[in-house]
């Protein structure tokens, strides 16, 4: 039997931690007094090295899941008249220039040189100069991107660094860089902070109390959500006789795989719910639920129509601790709701896939005011480029078809789309903001997300009259839907089983441990071209009239 491993490194680590702890504690007031000035070291650089139990609360206040996102700092193009300059987290003074290289005389590679494509095309050399470090212990971590590649490097010393692209992927990349340059992104928390931010992201998708706490904390910090506990019972005893065709269901999961995705979706769109469904009654009075995003036996997300009892039973058994709100239509809206047309639409869509094609385009309406920092169109393009390389079929389904629709082209890949956009004198950012059209047909038919499916049904049923033809519901987010002034506005007409005890809400909450918040619920009358140019910046998500 092999001898047990020596324990000395653990003792050394503990000793180092004990020696560093008073230094870090002394550094906290010093750093505060110094403001943005130089210090020998910064507490945030050393906190991760100390015992988790002592420093984790402080680390959590410095880093969060959002810090995992790169922040765009500059485009660096060749033959620029001057160096591009910016301020980073560690180094206050940074500048970069880009030089095109020929295959026979490419400069020496940097630490993380990227190689690809035919060498005959040549490449490029990025020279990045760092100066004025904020401490001895800090570092800056960068991501460099074109629509064809992504690379990275980190810098801990004040000097000139190089990052080389030895060969272009294809002529299109070279032409793109000549016109637009290489995008530089900064990881704002450096190497350790980025790793800690990753640790903060992982629990968002954990189906545990730990995961639930992480999701609640994220939404409280970034959206101002309150999560007040409800009085018992947490599930309503629903009378089906009080439920009618067209009544809206808003759901919010707060842990597990879908809980994590919904949390991020809420943050970027401003919606305080993450999924939706709609009630339908047939000619026999049987209650059904129709939804886009129902997971079938094959694990596919499809449009389905299921009996109420089955749907409600699954909600009660769902271990992601869902919160469910029931939003009954206003009596005047219900009076004009064409139930026959609603059923015809639902049956015509039955079994079709969830609307992944246009999912992100209901969120992006403006050039810059829909992105929670540090997100922006530059990062969106970089992420699209990365996914196109890793999962080309996924990328085609998620955005390529939709971008082709906006250009009036067919079957262009992302690189072709970017090239065609440039030929038309448009930026990629402008392309993203072109409104989705409800009548667009994709390779697998009409594409509707959970909320677009319901609102498309509302269009067919006459809810949006007289604006039916001038509203594109595929431009609506979940937030846009529950803000529509089409729901019951008289609490005395809500069903008696609607809310329990002191939980008096303007709608019915039928399931969940926490009170659901739907800010600005039932406040905006429908109008032509609604929600085609609306900002949605956190934490207030202010929406101007008539956007």
C-alpha cells in the first residue's frame, strides 16, 4: 500500500492564509482611502487565497455571476491614424495597434498565438502596451475576437505584449478586419475573479436549496426583486368553472436547469416571469392548457395542448419550486375572444418546435438600450461566432435563419450574413434591431416562443382589434405581454380561491412559496407597432410611452 500523501502543503497554505489575513484586513481601509490610486496590492486580489469561511462573504460582495461576461473595450483596425487607448481593471493606461503581416514575414508569436487557415493569406500582429498598474498583485485578462475566431491572453507586467494571428481563416476574415478591426474584450475581474464568477453561475442551474438561494440572490441584486414569503397554503384549490379560454398563465422557476436559464432571461429582458401558457376550453367544457415549450417524451421542446389536470399535476410535482400566476382576461376582452379561431390556431401549431429561431429578437429592439452591462452587440456577435464554430446546426437554428429573413436572403451562414450586412452599409447592431414579422415562415414553419404563441392566438381570436394587422407579437417579451391592459382589473371579480390570506395581488397566484411580482401589470393599451423599439435596461427597465 502506498504511503499517504504528505500534508505539509496544506499546513503551508494555512500558514500563508493566516499571514495574509491581517494584511488584507489592513488593506481594506487603505484601498478605500486610496480610491482609484495605486496600492502595493488590493484586497480583492488576495481574498481568494484566504480561507473560504473567513472571506467568502467579502468575495461575494466583490464578484458576482455577471462578472463572468467580458466587457467590450475597443475595436483595433490596421492602419489606424493613432493607437486605440482605454482604461482596464489592473492597468490604467493601455493602448493597442494592429499591423497586417505577410505569410513570409509574420512576426514572432505571443504567448497564445492563434493559427488557422491558409498561410498564404498572411495574418496580423496586435501590439498591446500596458502601463500604470493599480497594484503589484493585479492582472488583466483579455479576449480577442473576429467573426471567425476567438483567442485570449492575460497580462501581469507593464510592457508591450503581442498577440499574433498567423493566418486568416479565409479572405473574408481579412477583409472584415481591414474594415472593422479586431474586437478586444476585458474580463473585468481578472483570472481569479472570473473563476469565482463562474462558481457563482454554476449554482444558478443547481436543483437544490443552494441553487434556489443563488437565483433569488441574483434577482434581488440585479432586478430589485423582493421575494416575500406567501401565507399557506402555497397551492390554490382551483375551480375549473372560473377558468375561461384565453386566460393567461405566467410561470417562474427559481432553481434547476430551467430556473437558471429563466433567471438570466429575466435579467436581460426585465420580465419577472420566465415562461407562459394559456387556458382553453373545448365545446364540452373540458379545460386544457396550450403552451410552446412543452417537453415531450423525446426531450424536445414543442407546442402542446394538454388536459388541465395533467398540466396542473406536473406543476405540483415540479421540483424546481415553480411560482405560477393566473391572469384572467377582462370581461370586455373575453366577450370578443373568438374561441373557435383560438382553437383553430392552437391545433394548426400543435407539435411544431419551440420558437428558437426568433427567441432573442423579441429582446433586442434598440442599438444599445436592451443590453444589461457589460452585454452589448459586440459581445453578442462574438458569442454567435463562437457558437457557429462549435455548434453550426445550433447556430443556424438560433439566429442564422432569422438574420437571413431580415436581409431578404437565404441560407447565408453567419460570415456571409456579416459580409452582406457590410455591403448594404449597415452595422451588425442595426441588423439585430430589425423587427420580427409574424408572417415569416422558417424551415420548420412559423416560429413562436412561449409568449409569441399565446399572443399569436390572441391575434387570431380578435384580442388586438383594431390593431391586429399592425402589431407583431413575435416582438413581445413576457414582460410586454403581462403589461398589456387586457386582464381583469377589478379585484372583487377575481375568484375566491385566487389569493390566500393577506396575499392580495392584482392577479391570482395559484402556486408558489413567494409572492410573484409583475411590475406595471395590466397598464398599457395595445397600439400599432407596439414594442418594436423599446429599451429594457436594468435595474429599472424603464419603458417610454409609444415605443
